[in-house]
């Protein structure tokens, strides 16, 4: 986990590159909703929220508070919130970090017509918590990791047809980067960046990729 200390360097690099990254507005055609990672809340997405808003996006937090990790409840709440948000026919972009990215993908799987694009930042798309640093925590809570992995696999039988950008880092010490590779979705693009898992929400290269993908 010492590798995750690289987040400090990533934040410093973002500060240096921020003027260039925020030079000029971009044409975002849809609002953006941000999904925080496991154990975090909207505060963790503050820098990304500010960045996207600065370059012209309409940005919203997911509105569910802390991501406590119990996906069935969070997914049901996120689906209901998105139905309300898009009741007038609006489409949205979903951007999720870590487990938040997995939930964002599952929302898109359930409501494909309401979602334009999905971006995941270090999100495990296979195995559930099995291939993450929090797997043992889930086991201590009484969850069967193998059963959870089977549930994820069963859901994957219905492909996500929305355009997806899956950003990952091979230096990620929280989620095995190989679990971030989506072999099922027909419209997924994978992009590797350098840095930590914690740093994916302050990573200058990740910000650039998110910007270009959502404003293309």
C-alpha cells in the first residue's frame, strides 16, 4: 500500500498542469453525474467536479452520501435517482471511481436509454471485491467472495451497449488492474495511466482522457 502515497505527486502534477487543462470550454452535450469510491462520499470527487465544471460541464454528485459498499442497496437507489433525474427525456454521462464506477456501469446496464457515456476510474468489472484490497474486509463482514464473483459474472451476460471509457493503472495497489479490463462490453475503450488508485481522482492524464471522451 506504500505505492498509494504517489497520490501526493499526482496532486502536485495536477496543480502544475491545471492552467493548461482548463484553458477553454468544451462542448458537453449532457450533464455529468459523479459516483464516489468505496468508503468515500462526494467530497472525494471535489477536484474532478470542479475541473469538469470549469471547462463547461454541468456536474452533479450522485446524492447518496457515503459509498458504504453494499451494492444492491446503492444500485437500487442510484437507478431510482437517475430515473427521476432523466424523467424529461434527458441523457447523462456517468463517471465513477473504483466501486462507484462499477455501480455506474450497472446503472447503465439497467437504464441504457438514459445514459450517454460511462467512465470508470480503476473500477473492478470482474470478480467483485475478490481482486481488490478490500476483499478481506468483505469476508470479515460475512460475504462469500466467490458467490459475489458469480453474481458479477451473471450480470455481465447482458452486455452494456453504451460507450465506456475504462481508465486503469498498473501501479494500482487497491484494485488489480486486470480486473478493470472489460472483455464483454462491445463499445469499451481502455486507457492506461500512471499513478495510484487513490490518485485517479486527481490524475492529470485521467482528467484529460475524461474531458476528451465526454466532450467528443
